[in-house]
């Protein structure tokens, strides 16, 4: 017997069972082949468990929310310097972005830089990177086609050697895994391609073939962000807004403005939403959240299944998992683990990759 909440979400096409998985899988595999919206970027990186070098290396993590710097020296990382990601608070030009990056980098002596750049970027054979786009609602104008290390080196006195890699790739390298999933502000998957013998950054968060429900479409309209990309069904930048729109209509009154962290607080029995709702409504709200989490996890598993299609049956695949949303939002990790366990013919072993991105940045310079 289905619940009232389940029926409500199904009526609004917010559940995966409203759609044909086989048709989605077929389209996703076509997209992989044609590189339509799934870029399948070569990284020129191989997963390794090699010891880290002794020389000084600067590790940079440019994420969807924060920008972090840490210098690796003498077998240890310095305390990270953390600041808001450039282009989060207001729109800036690409020139301004590179000016700011060069200024921060010039504070460090390290000549080698492992730069974890969490946005679609073509990796060149010298490991520098050409920007494809800024996602996650970061607003930096005229960045497409700019080569990151090259642009920064124009602005500093002492030239540096850059290795640009995606955060998903950094998580895989940092844990010596076979694949990586980032599920934080944004979403992405990378994996080791057996034929090419290197890590491929799929950029599947930009896939446009997943079906959007009514509240997903409403959020896109509110955000004036029309593209129906996969990360809008999965990642932390959007889940709070989708849950709020669904809850507004389900309860027939406007909820207090809230963010995803407020949802997490309700799930543990505290916060503004907990106080706003009565006991019955709290349970219904929890069910809304749980079903939307399960939908997100379902589509992550479907995409990973397609990306690992070349794996022999019975393979054990170590999957590095990193991202604030999957670890901070109660229930999400469990939903993802359950969804991955249903991929036929493959056993996915989730590895906690929190705190390993800087290690991945350093390892990216080894090959």
C-alpha cells in the first residue's frame, strides 16, 4: 500500500518509476558515445597507491562553494587556507578570476601545483586544463577556452608547473580507487577506463537526459537556469529548493524559507522546520525528503552502471565517495549505498574519500 506522500510525488512525476529506465540508459549510452552532454574527458591520470614525494607541492581545491589552499611539505599538509570560491557572491570576469588566483598562489614557494578544479575542463597532455564552463551557479564571464595554468603564469613572476584535475578524479587518486563520485554542491562521476588505461572524467552531472518532475522544472524557472542537467536532481545546490517547492504544495501553505542544512536539522529533530511542522507533518516531510533522496541515488547508480559497462561480471569496484551533501544530509549515504548495491554483476565498495582531495592533487603530479 502506497502512502499519501508517495502518491503526491508520483502524480507530480517526481519518482523514477514514473519513467522508463531502459530508455534513459539507452540515451545515456548514446550520449557517452557521441559526447553530446557527457564530455568523457581524458585526464592522463592513472590511479596509483604510490608514496607521496618529498618535495614541496601546493594543493588547491576550487570547489562549488569554497576555495582551499594547502602546501605539502616534509610529508604533511599545512593547515588549509579557506575562502569563498571566486564568482560565488557576484559575477566576475575570467581576467579577474585569474588575477585573484595568481595573487593567492604567489604567496607560496612551491613550484609544482596540483589544482583540483571542480568544473568541466579539457585536460591537455601536459596536464594543464582548458575551461569548458563554470557550473554550480558560479558566475565567471568569458572563461570558456581559457587555459588555467597558462593564464596564471602570465600573472606571476615565477612560473609554476600545473596539474589540473577534477575533484572527482582527485578523490579517486587520493584513495587509489577504481572510480569516484562527488556528491556535494555539484555532482560528477569518474572511473578508470580499462581500454584507455586512464581515469576518465565523465562530467555526467551535465547530462540532459534525466526526466525532470514538476517541482524540478519550477525550480529551474525560479532560478532562471533553464538547462535540465542531471546535477539538479542530485546535488546539494538544488535539493533544498526542490524539497521546499514540493513541501509548499503538499502542505498547502508556504514553508519558512530554508536551505538544505535546515532539512538536515529536521531529520535529526531540531531547527526551524521541526518547530514549524506538527508531528504528523514532520513524518510526511521526512518521507518527501527520503523519496527525493532515493530518486537521486537511483539515477547516480544508473549512470555509474552505464559508465562501468566494460567491467567483467563479478568485478569488485572500489568507489571513492566525497561531497558535503552525501555525508551531511541524513539518509543520503544509505540511499546511495542501497542503490549501488542493485547494479547487476558488480559489487561497489564505497570508500570514504573525505579529506583526500589534497592527496589526490599531489598524486596527480607523479605520473
